[in-house]
C-alpha cells in the first residue's frame, strides 16, 4: 500500500514528491521524499522511483500545475492517477482527520512543518482543499503528502502490475 505523489507550485518554481504507506504498527505514514527548484527533474526522478519500488500509483491533482507532466510519466510506463476536485476534497479531509485523530504520522521534516504552518483552505462546495494561490509560502510538501496518503489508502485505485523481466 505504498504510493507516491507530487505537486508543483503555481509559479512552477518548486516541486515536491512525497510518499505514504501503512506502517507495521497499523498507523499511516507520510513523508516528503524530495523537493527541488523547477520541474525539469520530476519525470526522471519519479520514473526512477517507480521502477525501483513497489508503488501502487503516482497521484497528481488533475487541476494542479503538476498535471502538465502526466502524459510524460504515462509514456514512461508510470501508473498515474489524477484526482478530481471531489477526490482532492476527500483527500484533504482525510489527511486532516488522520492528523487530528492520531492515526497519521510523519517524521519531523522542516519543509513539511513550514508548509503545514502556512497552508490555508479554499472552499470546494461543502468541503475544502489546500489553497495554493494564497499560501504565504511553498505548500507543495503538504499537498504532495495529502495526495500520497490518498493514493495509499484509496480502494478505488487499482495497482497495475509492472511487467516482469524474463530472460529466455
């Protein structure tokens, strides 16, 4: 139940990759995997992670600046899941619930802590999602972690089998 997710800032100046999975103690874990300036590094980095690890999906918010690399990732054989506004609202609510109820854990990463401290909500009907446009700072780490948790937990995401390597 390991998933990867990524997010790109509105000005495309920075991008973050995060992962989530179920721990041995039954709690869920999120972690910022990588954060760098720009977006040119993303497709190669995510593809390498995909090829080396058992990842059920790479999750990207379909309405985010990160959506621009979906086709590139798919052409590289990466199983990409894009979220709708409804999915994003569910992911944000679930992430919040996990933090408040204590079943979600993360290591003490400064980038994630700062992102969480400056993140604000935007209304999506009766629900909410992270507000990228009005953030006082970079919130890509928290958005990526939220999407990674969604990818790890969602029953609607069907993992794809990676082709097995066989030598005749």
